[in-house]
């Protein structure tokens, strides 16, 4: 081989080596499409993101305590009544009065009326009988009923004030109920005036102890 040819070949090889060494020493720029060669030993590993686990903080429950005061209710006391009078009065167009000093209230006044019973004979036709020439189907009967002329009037008067605290009656302007229940709600002296005719009255007084 000639010396000139050897020099030319040597110069060409050296140029190639220089070009290769210059290309391996440069990294592609950011604008490069990535087509340039990059040695594997200079590759940059992809960044990894460290994910921190979310701690379990649980839940908070708020409890409020309220103090409640319960006031015991008093046990109701049963009222005990004592009977101070139980008497029957007969009325034949007359007036009767009685007085009572009530130290405790209430004063209960119960009156049961017993009107006189009247009997009256009469004749009525027997509905089960068929009249004939010899039988008119009439029969004698006796009817009994309270005397329609019986009447009664009662007044309860507070003698200290003269006030009529209650009044009731039977017959005339009143109805014909045979039971009366009157309550005097305040302590005091009471006069019970009763007037009536053709009946009797059972008067019962009870007072609270």
C-alpha cells in the first residue's frame, strides 16, 4: 500500500471516530423529537411519587348530659267524712229547720224524698176478652202512684252572712227528682230550712274530718 493511501484511510477513520464521540457526548435538546441517540448508561430514571397513606382518624361523637330534677308529687289525701245526722222528717204543709256548725269543709247534705203513695180504683176493659151479651169484659183495677200534690222546698243559709248558698225542691216549680245532693264548701254555721207537704224527707249530713 502506498503511503498516501494509508494516510487517507487513517484520516477517514479518525474523522468517523471524532464524529461518533461528539454525538455520544450530547443529549438531545428539549425541542428534539427524541430521534437522537442517547446512551443507555446516561438515561434518567422516571421520577416516582411517594403516596402517603391516609391515617384513620376515626369519628368524634359529642355527648351532652342534662341534669333533670324530678319533683315528687304529693300523694293525694283521701277525705274522710263523718256522718253527723241521719233523720227522717214528715211534712204535712209544715216547715222544719235545723242548724249545724261546720268546723271543716265541705259539708255534704243528702236528702231522699218519699212522696205519699195514693191508690185509686178504676175500671178498664180487658184486652184479652171478647165482649158478649153477658160479659162486657170490664174489670176493676187499683192504680198506685206518688201523690201529684206532694211538694218540697229546701234552703241552705249561711247564718253568718245571711246568704243562701244552695236551694232545691220537689214538685211545683221544681222537677220530681227524689234525690238531692248539696255541698257547702266553706266552714261556718248553716241553717237548713225545709218546707213540704204530703211527703217525708230523710236528711243525712256528713262533714269532712
